[in-house]
């Protein structure tokens, strides 16, 4: 497996944020192999989430892998990690070489089609600690990634997350910004997203 850089990393110059986007972190051929291998090997699950007192099936499939059996909780869901497999360890190695941090955990999301989504949120759970670094690999169909500032409604940013790309959010980003993957009516295929993080 090789991660090449046909495109230079791009720094997003947003206030109160430190975000870097690498459009072609993995080559197209490698990214496609990873997508199909993850689709087949990962034990995907669909949890229920509670919204305004009602339970709904989460609009995507997920899986958690990590060190030392440390759980991860968000949106009233507590996930227990699977032990790292060889494929995820290889991806993790390449991501860590750029992010310059040793990640303990990866949360995987499988968006089956355009109706699967992830609503507005920040990755600011207490077990992530202060100023967490989140490194996100996208494989499969391109999806729109939207950012909005918590206190200044005029500050917004859209990024089209490409097949094989890497997005790194660090510093105070999670304190001042929210992000989402909105639904789309476009007829698109599946997308797998791997978000690497450190559980304290």
C-alpha cells in the first residue's frame, strides 16, 4: 500500500480553526482497493439514536476499532472497540505519518447512498481531551463536507471530500466549528469514512 501526494496539502485559512485537506492522499487505485476490502472485512452495525425523546435508526452504518478496549460515546451511543486488524493498522500508519500523532481509535462510517448522513456536530466529547486532532480518510463516492462557525453565522465552508482524500482538523477547530455530511438526492454510491482520534 502506498500513499502518494499527486496534489499538495491545502490549508484552509479559517478563523479559530486549523484544517488541512489532502485531495489525493491515496491514489485512486489504492483507494478503490481499500474501499472494497473495508466493505467486506468490517463488522458494520446500525445503532439507534435518540432525537427529542424518540429513537431512530442512525442514518449510516458504523464500526469502532481501538486500543485497550476503551469505549467511545457520542449522541447517547456507547461503542465498544474491536481490536485493530492488519488493514486498519496499515491505513493508520500512513495517516499518522502526516498527522504526526499516534492515534488510539478509529470510528468508521459507511454511507450507503445519498440518504445516509451525519448531522451538525463537533467532535468535542470529553474523552477526546482538549484540542483534539481528528484525521478523516474518505473512500468511495464524493460527499459534501460542510463547516459552520458556532458564533458567527457568516462563516461557512464547503469541501467536496474526494475518493482517497485526507482531512485533518486540529487545534481549536472543535471548540469553534461544527461540521456535517448532509443528505443528497443525487444518485450516488457508497462512501466509507475513517475518522482517527485519540481516546484519553
